[in-house]
C-alpha cells in the first residue's frame, strides 16, 4: 500500500486584503480520489495544521467538477481537510509521494517554509516522488539539494504561467511572478500550447502540472508512476 502526503495551504486572503484565496479544490480532490480508489494511505498536511480555506473561485459552477463537488459535499472529507496535520508533525515520516496542491494562497506559505523544503529535499534525494500542481510548484522554488544547488535547476517542469495570471485577473494580487521565478532558478519551463488546458511534465521523480485543468491528468500520471515503483 502506498503512503502519500498531500500538502495544502492555510492562507485565505491575498496580501492586499481585497480578495479571498485558499486551496484550489480540484487540485486536491482528484489526487485524493485516485489514491482513495487504490486504497492507499493519505495524509493531508499544511504549514500550520488545522483549517484549510478553499478558494471561492474553485467552487464556481464552471470549474467545480463532479468529483470535487462530491468531496465538498462530504462532511467526513471536509472534516479531515479542516483538521490537517502540521508539516512539523509529519516531517520525519516516510512517504511514497509528496504532492503539493495549489491555489494562489500557496504563493504565501509554501516558498519560504523550511519544513516543507526539508521534506521535499529528503524525498527527492531518496529517489521518491515529488509532485506539485499549478501555484503549488512555488513550494519547489527555494528547495536546495544537499550539494547546495536548486532542486529545479535543469529540470523540465511546468506551473501556472504569467499569461494565465492575466486570464485569471490576478497579476496585481500575486506576490511574485511564478513563471519568471521558475525560469530564474534555471528550470526548463514547459507550457501547454493553449493556456488553461492540461499539461503534465515528468522529469524522473519530479512531476508537475500546469494549472487546475491539469488536475485529472496529474492524478492519473502520479498513480501510474507510483504503481511502477516496487512495494
């Protein structure tokens, strides 16, 4: 049985205070659903533990797909989500995969979290899977390997790009340009031909998804890659 860690945000508002943010629900529910179907062990953790706000944009009818709606209306799942473990509490545990779910909120509490960096470095250097989707890839930006190099340097990867921020009308709200930051770290950024469509990039044990519309494909790829691993 596989053991996976799903990392989510605790932040509920942009720094400006004008708009609400949080976890983008489908970026958690699809991987959760796929792992649950397999009977795998799932741990949901966040930087501080406890309540996990959901971005209201991710609950709108056009983007709230059947799977996400189902989980949102399941009290036991919402209870689990809002009693997330803290990263500190799980940092010495062993996982087959660490998966960073997105939402603009992660841009505030993922990049500089030293416990998250420790977990990711340990996971990656153990040749185990590190996965991140959309803004969740921001949690990879400041991870250094034991030799002092950036984890993502020279890696092929994807993430929510600057043009997609324009479409999302969040360029003036976000704390930094994620696309520019990824390129600045020396990563090889890949993009879907059409913005806001699915794109998943696999570079050995690093798997990244571009945007919320990658949630379903991301879950399939993560499960497929994990099933190739022994044990």
